[in-house]
């Protein structure tokens, strides 16, 4: 099986700026050290958007410095808290599609991994514009019968959090229409919500991972999406196998060396 690590919602801040008292740089540095120690065999780390909290150059520089210590190759995506121009200035080597969107198709463990750019020009919600939908269609066609996993910052459907559902992908209907008749799409992976969530939607399994930093309170009716809670930082671990995908999460902030039970 091929192993992938998914880090999402790093929300980096400039020096001296915390988020509900938490230090995003310290949380990210701990995640990088943990991944290097536990998962040096991973094929790739995917960072699924919201690299920064406010999209400023100083925060991108801190992300770049911390991720440079990763012992595993990394692919970067953007989220609604990112600034496309500032991101591309900080990471000029990051993948882009032919239209300039931060999208990438990778082959790992026999899977086609499609990393989508769901960021709109304005606002916290996500969408796939006609150009990006066309890219998705082309990549799905090119994948043929190979198993496909799709990673996208915004979940393409409701997850039950009233506030977050209002700012999910706005054209989920069109997205799922593109997946019709493609049973080789085995897994959708998202961020944005800052919680561990899994299930299936229209027959396609999905998972959402917590942030290394602040988390969404476990209150489904909350409408204020800025409400955040300090719970241990986490990242996802995907095992891609010939018969499907196994999804793990590790609350690495709590992780200790094992004892005998
Ligand atoms: Fe986020």
C-alpha cells in the first residue's frame, strides 16, 4: 500500500500573532517533526489549503521555512484563507494547471490523485469555475479505469455544520455530476471544516481532517464559523491499496511513545 499524509488548514500567522492563544508555527513544526519520525516512508504530504490565516507574505515565508524540513515530498493547495498571488510569489515552484489555477494530477500507488483549486476570488465559500470543471473532466477521462482520489479544500457537500455548510463548495451538484458513472473515484478528501469527519455522499466515500491548530467546536448548529476550540492538532494518513483506501487520523499533539497495555 502507498502512504499519503494530509495536512490541512495550517493557518500560519506572522510572528507574535496567535489564534485563540495557539501558535500555528509551533503546531506546524511539531507536525513536521512527527511526520518525519513516524512516516518517512510516505510517498507525499499534501497540504490541503489554508496555508495561512490572512494570506500575507510573512506568513507564507514561515510556512515555507517549516515545510522545508519535511523529509517527504510535498504538494501544496490553497484554501479560502490564502491569497493566490501571495501564495504563488512565495511558492513559484508550486504546481499550476494551464489556466494558472493551483491544481495538480499525480500518480501514486497506481492511483490518480487530483488536487483541486476550489478558491473563489471573494469570500470564504468555494466553487469550481467552468475552467476548473473542464480540467477535472479532462483528468477524469485521462485516468481511464485507474482508481482516483480527489483532494479539495472545500467539501463538495454538506457535513452537518450549519455555518460551514453555508461556505462549502457552491456547485457541488455540478461536481458530483462530473463523477457520475465513474466508480473508479474511490475517495474524496477535504479540509476547511477543522474536524475529523467521514462518510459517503452519493456513494462516494469522503473524509475531512482536523487542523494542526484550532478546531471547529462540535456544535452542529453553530452559525459563527470563526468560533474555534483548542483540541489536539491532527493530520490524516491515507493508505492507497489495490482494493480501496484506508483512512487514519493521528492527533499527533497527544502522541506519546507507547507503553505495554
Ligand atoms: Fe481553515
